[in-house]
């Protein structure tokens, strides 16, 4: 029986509440799966037949250490997703690569630290009724804020805070559809689409930015249909990933703009929360993930 490690950060051995579905599903396909803390130096990663990055939500505080860890693990055993993909996906500057490849993204302005450049240097931002300000390295809305026309001073203060931490800032228009239909997240296991969920927004207008990277896990979510348009968009996004290998796990998060054009919000390739409980048939979704994992292990071995 192959031995698999789900890598997490300390305290998240429940895999965000999905262990009850995932671990039995893994056993059903002949995989002995267990949970291990990614930055615990006592873990013998070479003792596993494969490692899957699952709930390493604290990696955004120590990206270099995390990507170095991924390189070390991949030198010992198969790693999902590959270390090069994790590195590329760890900074939301990847959106530029996807845009260059033809993927429709939310219009994004990047402001680097130490440049002396602020929001006032981008007059086009004044045309957006609401702004979202966040670091390019973040998860779960950490250090992210939503600001209206009268809040530009507070928005600049958040830019300054993020720059003070040495991080690049990204600024985007807030799309109202997030508050109506929600964003749409499509889960893909081993290159095959599993299910989709509609997920409510987490940014309240004018609310103080949170330092908690786990905020997004607790928002409302519900099953949503996999339309032909949504499937085609998902396929196009994944086809634009550099290298283009079938990945064990991916989540494509998108939203409709005011013209009805679907735009990518985020492509989660590091530790996507799977929203198994929101799938039409949660046990079937967990079984599909386990089957994809078994096929990945066999191909990698």
C-alpha cells in the first residue's frame, strides 16, 4: 500500500475539515494517507511514496522557506503539485502571465515597494467605484481591503503597510457580482473537472484588513452548475499554465464583470481548499480526488 503525506501547517491536521472525507477515500483506493506538518524538521519526507500540499496556509509568511522545502521534498519523492508550479503560483504576478496567454483577468495594477509610487500616480483608478488592495503574496484575504471613492486615503495607507512589509501591491476594481452571484470556483482533479461552487465575498466595504489568512474558508458556499461556458473557461486557464502538465489539483476562481465577461480572480495550485462538502455528492467528489491521486502516484512512481 503506497504511503502518502498530506502537508499542512500546524493545527490543521483536519485538512480544513475535509479529512473525514479524504482519508477514507484514500484508503478505498489503496493509499495509506496521513497528515504531516510541512515545516516540522522531524518529518522524514523521504519515507513517503508521495507528498501532496494540502493545507499549508501559513506559507505566505515564509514563501522562500516554503519553496525551498518544496524543492527538497521533490528531490526525494513525487510532490503535488510540482515545486516549479508552486513557486510560480505563490505570487499573484502569475496573473500577468495568464493574461499574456489570452486569459481574461480582472484589470490589475501592480505597485512595487521602494518605488515612491502610490495610488494617485494612476489616474485611471479614479474611474473605479470601488478598489481592492492586497499584496501579491497572500491567501484568504490576508491584508486585503475594499475601498469606496471616499476611502482612498485608507486605501493608500494599506498600500503603505504592505510596502512596509517589503511586498508588492496589486490593485483591482471590485466587481459587484461577487456580492450577488458570488465568485465561482471550479475544482479540477488530475485534469478532470470535478465540481463547482459559488462562494460569497469576504471583503466588506471599509472594513479593517485582516491578518488572518484562513478567513476565506468560513464564508458561504453552495453547489453551482458546470455550464459549457464555465468548463471552457476553466480548460483555457489551465492550458495557459507554464509547462502545461496535468496537475493533481487545481481550483479556478472566476467572476462575471458588468459586461457579463468571465474573468479570472485566482488560480489556486498550491493548496486549494476542495469544497468537498459543497459538491453535489461529497463522497463521490472525495472518491474522484482519491482516484486522481492514485493515478498520479502510479505515474510518478
